[in-house]
C-alpha cells in the first residue's frame, strides 16, 4: 500500500501509528534515495517510543543506540558499508535476539545477510514537502 506523506506532520503521524504496533525483536528496513526521509522517520518513531536522546544518522559510527520507554532502539545506517565482513561484524542477529529491542536499518537494501522478514518501509521523494511511503508488514 502506498500513501503520501504531504508534510512532516504526516510523517510524524505515520511513525507514531507504527510505533504503537511494534513488539520486541521487530526490525524495520528503511529504503529510499538520499533525502527521502529515512532519518526523519526514525526521529519521529523514536520520539513516539519515548527516546529523549537526539536522533541523528549514524553514518560514520554505523550504529546508534537509544533507550525508549519500553524498548531499546538500535539505529543503523549502512550507506557507507561496503564489505561483507563489516556487515557480519555489525552482529544484527545479536541485536534482534536481545530483550525489548527494536532495530531500524537505513539503506537495508545493502544487506547481504539472511535475516527474518522485516517491516519494510520504502520512501521516495515526491516534492519538497511530500514523500511517498510503501509499507509491508510480515504476515
Ligand atoms: N513529508 C516529509 N517527510 C519526511 N521528510 C521531509 C518531508 N518533507 C520534507 N522533508 C525533509 O526532507 C529531508 C529528509 O532528510 P533525511 O535525512 O530524513 O533523509 P534520509 O532518507 O535519511 O537521507 P540519507 O540517505 O542521506 O540518510 C529532511 O530535511 C526533512 O525535513
Ligand atoms: Mg538518513
């Protein structure tokens, strides 16, 4: 299903609604070109989960970890990741098996590992204030 997010408020509402459905061990794959709104979505999702830390893209550190009300949130950005060995070192599986943890991965289309099916979010730029989002949730 594709929907239009016509403003930051729409993106916030979309993230807030999704936050209510999350359970421990869920992971969200975020795919979309530069500036399509992946980090902005993560920011609003974290806010809805009660994260008080500042959320920014972990482009250089690769992994950020935030504590929300109920969940720990692991935020990864694979944009700069080129080597499979680095990917293995991220130990994504390890995070997925931890208690009360949600994993969010920007540029997840670069993953070469076998992982459980994610909540898949595809974002694309429509115009300055509008993004299109497609979400697919595992059955
Ligand atoms: N409806 C909208 N939803 C999300 N972001 C929007 C929207 N309208 C405008 N924007 C702006 O678009 C930009 C999206 O940037 P953001 O860093 O979230 O993208 P990104 O997909 O994470 O990019 P990158 O691949 O570089 O990490 C922000 O400046 C944000 O304010
Ligand atoms: Mg980003």
